[in-house]
C-alpha cells in the first residue's frame, strides 16, 4: 500500500472516528457543568463525585477516541506533506 492508499485509509478512519466520537458524547448523561453550572453552583462541584459505571466507561471511551482522532489527523497531515 502506497502513500495514497494509506492516506485514503486514514481519511476513512477519521470519518469513522468522528461519527463514533459524536455518538459516544451524545450517550453521556448531562451534568450541571458549563456556564449554567457555574451560575447555579452545580451539586457535583460541591460533592466532587467521580462518574461511576456507564458514565465512567463513556468518559474513558471518549478520551480514547479523541486521542486516536488527534493521532490520525497528525498522520494525515504528515502523509499529505510527504505524498511526493
């Protein structure tokens, strides 16, 4: 597989990871974070609880997919420059 084939495979992988990242983020439960949580003083900020169970798994999967997304994006940039 040449550089063009690797570049095409990386682009397809990037699209798949993009869809997976969107789906995983949408499955996460809402938290009182952001601007509304700061204004109202969200309960999770006071208790400092960590997510458990399903939320914990989704948070870890989100970090994993986002890391892979970044690495594949850098690979695409590298292959684009060295396409020759």
